């Protein structure tokens, strides 16, 4: 069936095209992309481009390790490690990166003030930086919010912890593990060697002390938006989640909310793996179509068109950096999987719960 003369509004542009025959494509996506795919205008743009798209959300690790992809045209996890695993397991597949987003921490002005005094948060040029090494030193001492001096804004007897998703299923938690393992390893990316279990044991309390953890990133972010500072003082999210809500100007982002960037941080490169020709065509459309790039930017994602993001930030007065310098790469999928499996064993009681150690200095870490 042909679609003739379909017009779709794309920001200030109108995408007017004669689409090819409709192609039905289905895929599994990371949950953080759910709002983008559900948007009626985005769906209309898909149809204008000749695609009838059906998606189901899943944790990125599950997409790579346990999901049945035999009936899917594409897989769209939130990061490169999971996508690399999928590529290896599916002959003839190929990948593209339509967009990416740095990891960030959603928090509140009173928390920023407290952690600035504690030497964890620092004002950078145009944004706030969150010193992971200083934070991990507080956690290693099991510091509670009530232990911080001059604390009247959040004087609660809870441990200072960044809330994450479940590292056993979610990419955002795996990215957090990538960051803290880098710091604990003397500012070196972790590799599989004889010390990986002991290193992971040092980091497991960052997850175990949280209690219940959601399986997808939308859950803790929704808690942050709805339940407030008492429930969610520090939440690991994708920058795009926060920016999309702020740009929508729907009241969910309030003046007392703040976005801070871990130092170092990491880019979550949303990687679409085309499992067949139709999936590959759809990946190319998401990556290269100018109208789709507009939509992706309006959802807070960064694309190859850097000027689009610069304009988006300026137009919405978002006060976030156009670029970040202190950025690392994640470990390989095999290394992440080894660390996650170790933490999973501790959850299950197969290994004893360890005590978080103070991060090593760079000279004390393992060789890169």
C-alpha cells in the first residue's frame, strides 16, 4: 500500500514525502524510549516514512541475554555493551546509533547545597558536577544525611545513596556500575582479571543498600517527579528524561529540582541493531532523516546534528552543557556481565555481602 502526499509537522519544518510501501517492523526497546515511540506525532512520522512500528519495552540486559528476538526486526537497547552482545549472537545483523545521552543525577536544590558543603557537588562552567570519588568516600563510611553538618533541610537518618534501577536488568544501573568501578579501579576501565571479584565486592553495597530497585529507568524517575525529595533525593537517570520533561513545560519539573552530572560520566549510546533488512531500513531512517532528528532532539536526546541540540537547549533555557569533557567508555559486555553476575550472586546469598571500600587513588588501581 502506498501513502501519497503525507505531511507531518516536524518542529518548524514540514516533512512532505511520497512514502514507499508500508513496512511493518517490530522491536524490543529500552523503556526510557517508551514515551518517544508512543508519541502520536512520532508515530505519524514513522508512517509518513513508510513504517508501521510496533515496540515492546524491556530492560537492556534482558534484551541482550534472555529475550527471544526471533520474531523481531530490530532490538534497541540503551547502550553499546548490550548491542554488541546482540550483534555477536545474530549473524547478518548491523547497528546504528541514532542518538545518545549522558548519564546524570536528578536531585534537589537543598541536596545540592548539602553536598556542595560536603565537597561532593561543584559548580562547573554552566552546570553542576558530582564528584563520584568524594561521594563513594561518604558511602564507604555509611554516612547518613543526618551526619552532614548544618543539615536542617534534609535531616533524615537514611544512608546517602544514589538511587538506581536493578543492575541485573537495566542499562542505566549498568552505566552507574561502569562509572563507580572506574573510580574504584584507580580511574581505569575495568578488565576481566583475577581482581574483578574483589573489586565488584567493594561496589555491591552501592546497590544492596538501596533495597527494592525498579527494573526500568522510568520507575525511579517517576518517583522523583511524583513523590519528591523524601523518597528520591538522588536518582541516576538519562539526561534526556529530564530535558524532555523540562522542555514540555508541563509542570513536572519544578524550580527546586536540579540536574547534576557525575564526574566522570558516561554516554549511553542508544544503539539500534537491525536484525533483518526491514529493521536495518528503519534504523537508517531514525538515524538520518532530518525530521526524525528533530523529534529525537525534542525528547532530549543528542544526535549527530549538534546544532539542533544547541538550539534546543537555548530555546528552552535549560542550562545544561552542550558538551562534556570528563567522559569515559564502559567496560566490555563480558566485563560488565562478570560484575553483574557477581552482584547477582550476592543478592541471592551465594556470596557473602561485602563492605564498601574507599575508592583507590589512581596509582593504586589496576593497570588499564
